[in-house]
C-alpha cells in the first residue's frame, strides 16, 4: 500500500482521488533520484509556475524586512537573533486559500498551501518541506489530505511550502529562496517556522536547517533519513535552543548520528530520540510521516 492511498483512507477521502498518486521511496536503495520528477502528478499539463500576486520572490530579499526592530534575544547567547524573537516577517500581498499552487522563487519551483483563514494581521506558522521521491506534488496532496481530515493539530492554520526533494537534492539555497519568498508575501511568525526533510530531501534539509538558515527554524524533523549532518552553531551561539528530531525509516545509524549532533549542540529533543514509534523501522511508512507532521504544532523558538 502506498502512502498516498493510506492517507486518503485516514482522511476518509474517495479512493479515486488517490489513483496514480503513489508514494515513492522504498528502501534506501530505491531513493536513487532516478524516478521521473512528475511521476504520479495529476497536473503534468498545467500552466507554468507563476509569481502573480505573491510579492517579491527572489533570494535577494533581505532578512531585515521583518516587522519590528532587531534586538538582542533574551533567551541566551547575548547576540542578535536573526530573525528577531517575538516578531514577524511583515510580508504582504499573498493570497489566502491557496491549494497547492505551483509557484516560483528566483527560478526555484515550489508548491504553496495557504489556509483560507489566513489574515495578514496575524502572524502565521510556516512549514518548509523537501519531499521524497514521491514528488513535491504528491507530498503537497498528502499534506492537504491530512489538513482536511483534521487529524493533525495546527496543520489547517499553517502555511506550507513544498520543494521537490529529487529536483533539489542537496540544494539548500533553493530552500532559502523559497523561505525568503514566502516571508515576503506573507506575515510569517519568526518563532514558529519549521522544516521537514523527507528521504530524497534529507541532504538539502540538513544543509538548510543546520547550516544556511539555522536560526530561522524553531524545529526541524529529518524524516526517512539517508545521511547525517550536525549543527554548525550551538544553541548558545544561536541565542535559542531549536527543537530537533529524526525519523529513521529503517536507517537507525544516520538518525542516531543526527540526534547525537543536535544534543551536543544544545538542541531540545524528545525523551525518545530518534523517533522509535510506529513506522520507525520502515522507509516510507505513513505512521512515521504523520508523527513527524504532528510534532511541530506546539514548537516555538
């Protein structure tokens, strides 16, 4: 059974809506990145990515666009926290009620989910996702299915930006461009921005979340991992202690390596880390994926 079909069952959706949208992956050896990027996509003939109505989308957007003045973070470290604690990005121009539209940020394609309840006056949570081999399109549908089912606390009020993990394998800069674009178009909560890296997206997410934009993410879950990396800066150097978790998906060695590095850097981790619940021993298991998406809800810098 594929992840997509399992999610439809969980969400009590029509099985017909799942046909042709298989969850890629399988054992580590199946994550070679050779699968076609659009495999399983239902919109292969759709219009090209557009930036219409979402404001600036290039990576050149300066972090200083945050609403409010940067200041010294009281949580520790004694340095200036970027972006500032207690603030938001102050972005404007982005529409509410976006259901997986294909967008572009400086040439980087991603899919965007924005709740219909979004209002620019209220800072929103943001989840940045690198998909596995199932494609960014199927990952987006999985997230929308879970949100519609109402079984993931807080997901229905979270903006999601999904990159294809095969296309952007190892490319942290692509994630940074998307992060900047969404923050420019929407009023994103500086303290409730999250990162999920899935299977083929492992290396890009590790690079983005532990190096390039480490201070931006309150919480980072590396799921169905196939590589290890450790944080560049400690919690003391960052000025706050990020949350960290890893879902092995059968690769317990890399998952333990990631957790050991996070703990050594002063990250906050669950008492049981790496994740050891249902699905932890199988690559691509739906239970582990649901656990990962559910984990972010209460996390904050």
